C-alpha cells in the first residue's frame, strides 16, 4: 500500500458567501462493559480527539472541503490525515460557523468558516497516518471531551449535534 500523504494548499478549496467550507467529524467507538449485558448507552461511547498544532486543547478532525471531493469524502479524508482513523459516517450533525484566526485569505479575508460535521463510527485505527508526527490522539468519554474541547463551535457540535443524535435513539440502530 502506498504511503498516505496529507493534502496541503488552498488551490482546490471551496468557498460560499465569503465562508471557507470545512468538513469534519466526531470519531466514536463503543466500549462494551460486562454490567450492561450488551446494551449500548451513552456511557459506553468514547470519542476521539486530537491535539492542535497551534496551541493547547483538543480538537475533532476537520479541514478544507475541496472541489474534487464530496463533503463526506472530505470528512473521511480529514479523519485519516489528522487522527489516523477510518470508519463509517453515521449521521450528519449539522453546520457550524466559526472564525479562523490563522486562515484568512483573499476569498475569506475575515477567516469565516462553515463546517459540516458528521458522526464517524471508527472501524480501524491506523498505525501510521500523515499527521502522526504533529498530533496525538486521545479517546475520551463524551463529558471529558466537552471539558477538553478547544473551540466552542466544536463543543456545540458535540453537545448539540452528537449527544442529541444519541439521545434521539439512534444509538440502537448503529451496528
């Protein structure tokens, strides 16, 4: 298999209405315990977060959505590049708006971003991935993730998107 390489540059970047379009995901897995007899609950879910390359706090994988891919392909690519995981996108969590302090450009001079976020059920953790020298990954409970989340919009995606989806009963349909 050829070595995975992270995409760089902005030549293929998508924009709409002055916003850079971003795709990302909240990677998750089930942790089965003896006492729940095989039934799934929110307490048995862990989410994967990664360290930031620009400061303290943890993030979910996300990055630019490019012209040659669908938004789902972009979200899955970012999960591989930044977190070294592959899996199945299970649910669209919503669009989240934020302002990037570091990524202003001619198409979005104010750094405005619109992120499409998904729930990604992790099926494989890679031993090596493109950004492994830049990032560490950590599995956390949902509540721990909320406490460690660096960006308020990601915390909103976790609490209002991911947790709401779980509490709406979708957990029983994910096998």
